[in-house]
C-alpha cells in the first residue's frame, strides 16, 4: 500500500500538470523541514540537559564546600566549648581570678594554630585577661563588639562577624565567643577565641577547585571572611550587595549567572549557606569555563545537524533535478514517439506508390508486348513484379512491428479458444481444398490485448498453416498446459516442415528466415512481431522443433 | 450510366495511367476526368477556375478520390463537397494506399461512401477496379434527385 502511494506521488510529481513550484515546496516541506525541526528540538533539549547537569554539579560543589566548612567551624567551637567547661577553669573564672584562669590557656594558641589569640572577658564585655598578653588592651571594654552583643543575647556560643582587632598586629579576625558558666549554670564570663581570617583562606584553598573556579566565604553580614583575590588583612570588604551572597544569607542554596561588572565576563556563582552560623559560601567560575564542555558538545551537535540539514537540502535538490530530468526525458520520449508515428504514416503511403508503378507497368509490358518479349524477358518482368510485391509485404510487416511497439497494451478478458477458432476458420476458407485437422482446446480464457493477441495467433496459426501445406492431413493444435513455474503455457503445434533446433535463436530475430523464399514465402518479420507482443504482455515465447517432424511454439502471458 | 463521367482525383501520374489502364481492361468506357490536385477537383465540381463555365448539371457518376493531394487535401475535398447542396450526394470512393486507422475513420466520418486500398500488385488492382466499376456504375442505384 505504501508502494502504491509512493507510485502515485512520483506520477503526480512527473505529470505535466504539476507545477514545479508545488513539487519544490512539497519536497522541501517533506524532507528539509522535518530534519530541521528534529535538529532544533533535539539541540534545545540537549542544551537544557547539559546546562542543568553542569549547574547541578556546581551547586553540589558549593553545598559540599559549605558542609566541609561547617564541620571545621564546628570543631573550632568545640575546642572553645571544651576549654570553657574545664572545671578548674570555671572555678577560677567564677572566683574572678582571671589571670590564673588565663594561665590554663597558655598553650592553646600553640596547640591550635587556628586560634591566634584568646581573650577572657567579664559579663560586661571588659577584657580581663588575654593570651598572649597585650597590656594595652587589658581593662578595655569590648561591649561594642559583635561577639559580645551576640553571646550576651542568650549566653550561647556565638561566632562573630569579621572585624579588624584593636590589638597589634591589627589582624582581621573572627571571634568565637563561648560563655563560661558557674556552678549554678549561669554565665560567669566569656571565653573569646580570635581566629585569623587566614585560617579560612587556607581552608578554602584546601577545597579542590578546577578550571579557574574559586571559593569565597562571607560572614552573616555579607562581609568577606576569605576571598582568594583579596589580602586577608586588607580592608574587610562588604559583599552583601552580591546576589548569590544575599541569597545564601537568606538560607537559600542555588546557582546564579550574572555579569561581572569589573571583568565584563559572565560569571556562574553557586551559593550555599553554612548552616548554623548564617555564613555564606560562594563558588564562582567564569561562565565560559563552566560551560566549556557543554558548548563544545553543542557545537559538535550543531555542526552535525548542520551537515544533516545541508545534506537533506542537497537530497531535495538532487531529487528535484532528477524529477526535472525525468520530465524532460519523458517529454522527449513522447515527442520521439509522435515523430515515429508520423514517419510510419508517411512510409505507409509514400513507399507504396512507386512499388505500384513498378508492378503495374511491368505487368503492362507483359500484357501489351507479350509477342515482342521473349521468355527470358518475361522472366525478368516476373521477377520485377515479385520483388515489388515482396517489398510491399516487408513494409506492411515493418509497420505492423513498429505499431506494436508503440501501442499500449489494453488488458481485457478474452477467449483465446474462440479467437483461435475464428482464425482457423479464416485460414481454411482461403484454401478450402486443403485437408486439415484443427485441435483447439476449449475454454481458454485469459487477459490481454485482444487486437495484439489476435495478431499473435494469426501469425502462429498462419505459420502452422503455411508450413503444413505439404502435409495431408495437416494437424494443427492449440492448447495450454501448466508450465514448469505454474504459469499457463499456451502452445501451437503442427506436423509440418519443422526446423533445426540449432537455429532456434534465430527464429525470433527480425528478418531472419530458416527457409528460402522458394520453399515458403514470408518476410521473416512475423515472429519478431509475435515476440514483441508477448514481451509487452510480460510473457515469454520459445519454440521446439525438428526438421520434417513439425514445430511447437510456446508462449506465456505474464503475471 | 455509361454517359456519366468518372472523376479521378489523383496526383501521381503513374497511378493515373495504371487506373486508366485498369478501367480500360475492364471495358469501362465512361469518360474519365482527371484532377491532379484537390483544388482542381473542386474547380471541376463547382465549375470554377480551370473548369469555369462547365455545365454543373453533369455530375460524375462516381468520384475516385486519393487522400494525399497537393494544394487541397483529399479529406478537405470530401468535406467541401459534402457541405454543398450541389455535390452533397455524390458517390465518393476513397482510393488510397493508406491503411492508417485515422484516415479510415476520418474518411467515413466525413461521409465517404467507400474506402478501397490500392494494392501494389497490379493484377489485384485491376480486379479491384473491376469490382468498383461493377458496383458503382452498374449495380448501385444513384439517388433520384439528379435529373437524368
């Protein structure tokens, strides 16, 4: 069914009535457009998927970094907690013996390099002791510090924001303020661990980054705690205006693509909050780097699809030009056929006239000058007439042959038995004196062109009739048998002169004869015509025979 | 109908000679008027040109008409004479070499009375002419309209 649809499409495309523009647009519509659509949709989908993948990875990275940092900060706070809860230490603080309490902490900075300095403050925020000792700040009130404000709210451990400390050297630090509790559980003082921002910078560097990505940390106010591009003890910069920071400080995690106002390059910033401390972690990378692989993949895809689209356009053009060519060839063929028809027509008329003259005047000579022409002369004239007649026969046969090739085969049901019977009757009527036995199988119905098949049977039966002239009685059979491939094979058999099988391949060639003109008259074209007709019906024709033992001609009529 | 003429419309002089010979052989003594092209044939039938002044009361008993003619084609002659009252009922025998189906069809469509193919064999031709003569000049009854 698909094939017949295809056939009709091809026919429509080739028909003269179809405008070339319609065929063009149809072809482009059916070939190029679908390919283009597939290419676009598939590319869009791939773009989405790849982008999602890359961004998800970045996001996960930021979350991992945040979790790692949280863990480290937690450990730091734990150190503070464990210090603050030492019994002896608490007792001393409760008794106000600050100096002695700080002695216990002497070795801490050495043991924990992250802790740069330790302060001991009273509940009012006044510095009572420190390790190492910096006399200039003892006794000063630090109640304005964020660490004091934070810890004094609920007397819970508090990690401050980044700030520049008073004491020399004036490092940028973050303070972990741990409340010290007395026997009754109430706060008695504050243990402050100062942590240099270098520590965080160092930690962030320990996180393995690839491709120019970097990590920066901000405190809960959005101030940079560590940033690989900033000196840890320069001015503490405010990043609270940066979008990823804002979001992370709100507790969100995610990814943002923004324009870097300085570098003009698009930046991909994955952000995550450090839970429990309200800090933010941002992992930033140039968008170009982030999407490098994705873009490469897409470029490859685009190139591939581009090639496919180009190919499909080429294909469409090739098909178009083929259709064009086919149309032209088909038109040429039609033209050639028409010319041939016209030629045959003029041949049939113009060639016969001179032949008639040759024949007529030879005869006139024979009749009017009979007494003046000797036997040999008369013989010459007879030969002239004979030749003219044969030429006329040849023209007839050639025209018949060409007509067969040109004409269309109109298939219709027909009765071969009846046809054969009619032809047999005609032949017999021409020579009623001849004794002949006709054996025609009845009921041979088939499909084919009535006119052309009549010519076939006329030829085959006529030949049988001709070549059995010497037999009495002549026996001519026409019938059918189931062929070797199951197709009905018709046959015309006679008991006439037969032929030598050695010349079998010459039988159907035009102008080929296996007997001289003297033995049996004929043009030698008849069987060529038969073969052509049978072939146009999609069948085969062949013959068997033996000299003196008759001949059988077989033919099939196609599927 | 021995007094009526036969109009032979034929351009090939050989064929004219052979046809006249054939008629003579069959003792057909009618006067034969030869027109060597379609225009001349029409001139004769309608009394124009070369034949102007001819008595149009004397129409041929039969017209032997070839098809391939110079100036005016055989079928056109047939068409013209079939459309004119004076010549509408003339007996026209198309005598031609062509066996092409389109000629056959057109000839009959335009109202030819008969279509005979000229055989190459002269003996057969003579026989054909004999039969034509026997039929159209002797056996066939012409329409009564033409004043006898």
